[in-house]
C-alpha cells in the first residue's frame, strides 16, 4: 500500500527555537526570536503551574525525616525486657539512631506510659494479655518477639494439674504493675479463684524465697527457661512444676496465649529436668508503639527484632519470631508488609539514611513524572496549535471570499472584495509568527495572491461604461495576462 505523503514532515516534532545564531559572522552571540519566546512562555507557564500543584499535593503525603532518637520503655533493670532493650539500642546505634531506655515496673507501667502523651515514651515492650482494648486504640503492634511462658511452681504432697487446685492456697502472683500479675489474675478469675487475701504481690526471687521458705504455696513467674529464678526453682527439692492439663482450653479462651510443651530433660539433660514433658501456657512479648511512630523507625526495630529473636530456642523454632501473632493490638502497616514481603528492597542493599531519603523522594518523583512526561509530549502540540490558530483564522476569511466567487459574484463587487482581501493581507502581515513557523505565514500569503488573481479576473468582466473597481484594482488588472 502506498503511503500518504507527509505534507508537514516536521509535524509535532518541530523544535521551537527562540535563540538563533547570528547570520553575520562578524557579530558574535545569538538573536532572540521574541515571538517564539512569547508563545513558549504562554504555553509552558500553565503547564509549570500544573507541575507545581502536583508537587505540592505530593508533598502533603511525605512524612518528615525520621527523628534520630526515641524513647523505649523497658522493664526492671537486669530483667529480660531491659536486657533485650539494650541489644535493640546497640543495633539501632549502627544506623545513627539513639534509643533512650527508660526502666519500668513492667508491662502495665509501659502501657500507661504509652497512653500518656506527656510521658515522652514512643515504644515499649509489652506482655500479651495485659492491655485494655478500649484504652489502647491509639497503639499499634510491631509483632511478637518471643514466648513468655508462665511457670507455676508449687509445694504440695499431691500433684496438682488444674488451676482450680489452688483454691484456698497462698499464691504469689507477681508485683503490682507487672505483666505476671495481670496474667495470673485473668487466669485465676476464669477458674473461680478470687480470694484477694491469698494473692500476694511477690515476684521474681522474692517469690521464690517465699515458696522455698514455705510462706506461700505457689508462685506465678513469667520468664524464659534460662531465667535464673526459673533454673533455681526447677532444681529446688520439694518444688513441683505445674503440668497444666487443660492448657489448650485456656489458649482457646485467651487468643494471646499458646499451649507449649516443655520436653523432658530440656532444662538439664544430666539431671533430666524436667522429669517428664510439661505443658505450659505462654504469652508473647510484643513491641508496641504509638500510632504516629515513624515508619522508618518501625522498620529498623523489626530488622533488629529479626537479628535478635530469629534464632531457635528451648521453646521456639528457628525463625518463628518475630511474627504477626494475634494480640490485643492492631498490627501496624509496616509490620504487616515486613512479615509478608520482608524488608523494603532499598534497605536490603543501602544504608538506612540513603534508603530512607530515596523512599521519601520517590513519593514526590512518581506524581511529578506522571505530570511532566505527558506535559512534555503535549507541549509541542500546544505550541503549534497556538501559532496555527493565529494564522489559520485568516483562512476562514479567505474561504468566505472564495465561496462568494464560486456563487458567481457580479463583477461590480470586485472592488469591495479586493478591499476585504487587502485587510486580510494586512492582518497576516501584522500576525506575529515565530521564525520556525514562518512557512505557515508564507503559504497563507500565497493563497491570498491566488484569491486576488481570481477577483481581478472577475473585475475584467465589467462593461466599458461601468465604474472601475478601484485604482489599485486597475493597476493590478494591467499586470494580469
């Protein structure tokens, strides 16, 4: 198939040049095509305004740069929470983030600090099951980081396998404000043990001392199998570890709890401690942050949590933590993305500050390029349309004259038609056209000459005694063969 010839080979690819090198070699520099510059600015400025508006809208969705410090509420000095928090502090320091550790009495005090806007605390380690959902709507979880088994040690002549067996007993359920006490109260109330006088606010080594001395009948301790107080009580003569037969029932009633099996001999293989498999209930330790906690810092905490807690242990499998386990707190968007897809791509290969800078700029660049690319494509077309609209408007006037001629105008109308044509030619001459579009104006003038010749031929048909069209017409008629 034969291709249609291109009548305008430059088309929309025509370059609007408003700087031209001078033709005179004796003069240096450039000359400015003011018409081209004016047209370019008239079209480019509105597009620039659109780009600026898009830039402003995008900037509204950019979070500020992450702070270089935040406060983490931990637990008692020397406790598991505080020791783990020290490791978090050291890991984040590698990326230039300072973590201020603030010791506390435990999970309940940590929650109170998070709820209090004036406390200055941004994140905390919190045991599952101690939250009050109606008070903690503004808090988010970054995931669970390890199991916190509940150890119930007791002294009794006969074995006890249910919590109901502790009715009427003296129980040390943890210090006031501790997560151990909050968990123990929930479980004991669920089985009907509500004797407040028998519940003593002792925890840790103080509770262990009281049990060994016979001042209490049972103690509730939340901690890892390696915790010194757990090791001490497991090896103490006459102290039993509760094997909770209905642990699965508790895990169904309290979703934040998990039933775990402590294998025989896992604590001490030489002495075969425990002497048999023991079923325990375990909560999880969680990283809880305020709702406005910076996403970049959230990813850093999750990365540190993976480095610290991903290994296997006596109660957990390799890479079981950190994880998005069910808790009372809503999982943050950053944690959900992290657990589903891993760390952000840029942070796998780039330093924290550089990856964060690129991610923040990306929010600006995407909408910016979404506007700039189409704008650059339509800019030449808009410029060409602007020039053509000024030139081609005269074609309408010329076409009107041609239609009059086609209808068979009377020769005595030639003078009037020539006057109108002269007005059109003056308008074309006064139309400012950039140098790169001058061919449009020249083509229009050629068409004007074509129509002028047709009018002059019409004027020749006047009878000899008729009025002459105009002096200008007569001069031109003499030139027409």
